[in-house]
């Protein structure tokens, strides 16, 4: 997981609650969050709301919280928090949920200003003794895997929220929309991708021939662009960003299709357009058996 205060403890606490909990999250530096609507459970974060992990915020809505309000009054860095969380609220709304709001507290009704609520600490949430002893029954929801990346968790949480028609096709996600005209099916981009969003699939196309297809899983791509940067032929390029609706579809997109054959020396696949029986590396090694160094005894400098 990326750096940040983390809401894992809040999630563990939330799934053990007997009913729905409407959460109100406040920054660690908030001077007095006790005043406000009494139908919300106030939780003080261990740091600023601008350091929250977006995936963990959305996951609260899938773990039994029908509403999550993040207050920015009293925030020491409201601009940073707004820049992080406003796009997240827009994304959740596009997924069909109104459960996440980012707001200053609404004015309290007349005579209610002096009402105070308990403020829970996100790092030390109260747990009934029966649950500590394992007698409180099973959790109401299964916690998301903490081995998945923040990107994978955000995609999974939005997929859980999007149970009906959405507007996610109107919002661009982080996943790169790739093109690769002139692709040689070398597989360097597949090896470079840290999230396993790319793969080469080979299918028979006749004697000693194959159809090699470079495939991308948009749901796994987090937009790091390592594949583009490390393409040895510099033909893999970014054509834009996939909309969030495509990320939630969990399917594959064809980036390039190449007719290939196998190198008779090393067995790797390479395009038949070269007309050779050896891949580029093996052809170079045959033509230059000593590489870039002079042959022994040649006397060359």
C-alpha cells in the first residue's frame, strides 16, 4: 500500500458493527469536531484527510457504511485535501452512489449548537469484549485483500458500487490507451509492466507461423507508462486514457497483431516481414560474432 494514514483499522471496526454506520471523518488537526449531526459517527483520522488512500475511502461504502462524509473545516491543508478527494467524490457519483460527500458541516438547527457527540480515534476504535474474545459472530463483510495494489482495490470497490447504469464512460481513468504500429512482438513491454497489464498471446497461423497479439487489461493498468518508456523500437505509444467504465469491465483490448515466426536459433518469435530465419539479435550475433569488440589478434585499437 502507498503511504498515508490508512483506514484499515476503521474497516476492521466497521465490519463488526451490528448495523449501518454513517461515518464522518475529520482531520487529526481539527480543533473540535464534536458538534454536528448526531446520526453520524465521528472518527478522527491519524493525519490530514489529504493523505487518505482513495481506495480505502471508497471501500468504506462497500463494507457497511451507507454514507461517508469527509469534513474539511479545521483541515490544515484544505487545498491538497480538495484536490485529492473532489475527483474521488465525482467518481463515486458517476458509479451510481451518493454515499461519499466532501463538505463543511451544515449549520446546526437552532438550539442544537451545544450538543456534542463522542469523537472516536481511528487508531484506537472501541471494540466490545465479546468480539475481542471471538464471541461476537462473523463479520458482516469480507475485508478487501491488503496484498492488492491501491489501484486494484479502487477498481474492485467501484465495481462493487456500480450495480446499475453508470456515467463512468464520461470520466477518464489512469489506464493508458495504447497503440503499437510496427510492433515486433519482442515482449519487452510485457516484462516492463509492473502490474501484469500486458501479455503476448500466440496462435497458430500455418506452418512455422503464428499470429502474435499484444493484449492489454485496462483494469490492471495504473498509468505508470513503463511499457512506453522501455519499448526498444519506440513504437508503443499512448493514444489517450481509457474511461473508467472500461476499467470496470475487466476485459482485454488488442494493442497490436503481428504475424510471426520462430527464430531457428533461439526460438523467440519475430515478425515475418523481415524475411529472415533469425531474429534481429541472433542475426546481429551471426554477423558480428565478436560483438562490438575487435577480433583477437586483429591489432585494431
